C-alpha cells in the first residue's frame, strides 16, 4: 500500500475561521502532509487580497497542533496544481447539507479531470456548523464581535479593514 499520503485543502479562506482551522488540524492528523491551498474562486470575488489571506492563515496556524502543514497558493486550475504536487487526496469541510451539492459537483469534476483524485469530506464540528467567512465579514463590517469565530491574532486586522468599508 502506498505511504506518504499528500492531501490538499483548497479554499478561499476569505478570511480563515475557526471552522477551517478545525478541519486543518483534523486533516493534518489523517495524512502525512497537508497543503492548505489559498485559491481563487472566480464566482466569489474576495474581500481580502491573496497575500493577506495567506498571512492570516500563517498567523492563525503558528500554534497549530501539527508540523506537517504547508500553506501555499494557486491562481490557476486546482487540478493542475494537484497533479503537479503529486497529491493523493482533496480535503473539504462539509457544514449543513447546503454545502453538499456544490462540493459533490467539484469532487466529481476533479475526479473526471484526474482519476486518482479522491475527495475526502470532513464534517464540520458542531460549533462551526453555521460558521462561514462571509458571516464573519458581515459581522466585522458592522462593528460586531468576531472573537468567537476567528483567532485573536487576526481579528483586529479583519475588523480594521472591513469596518472602513461601511461605517461612516
Ligand atoms: O472556499 P471556496 O470558495 O468554497 O473554495 C472554492 C475553490 C477556491 C476551492 C474553487 O473555486 C477552486 O478550486 N478554484 C480554483 C479554480 C478551479 O480549479 N475551479 C474548478 C473547480 S472544479
């Protein structure tokens, strides 16, 4: 049986939340290497530039309980990156059933384009079931408290940046 399984967890991470961090820590325990891939979602224009999303992730994962995590970014087609890195598994987090259809479609399309690409879905933990980056952005925009949803080390920067956009 093949060893040294490489998994990739792609996403917008706009910004990273405790829900993402939970998936990252659990996936890092399941595979030999986990690449957290900050990606472009063409149908969801990002609020934070790619570099800032990477920085948020790096700061958030500084004290992660794993030493097999790499953070990278990709501006092209995901499956090309997947093949280039000779990866085995795509990791996705699933919250409510509403995630399922979209994620299932992506899993099947990726498998069509690369027959060895297996997608593994990890269920969100109960606390993150209704947590999303877009909800965090909205709360921050209107000056709400996001400390329960994102690490302390990035919360201030998120609020600072988003508050400017809507508040007088
Ligand atoms: O966190 P998101 O926005 O749900 O993540 C979606 C993402 C970024 C993983 C997806 O849009 C993606 O893979 N983008 C890269 C371009 C690509 O390969 N698209 C085809 C996916 S089948």
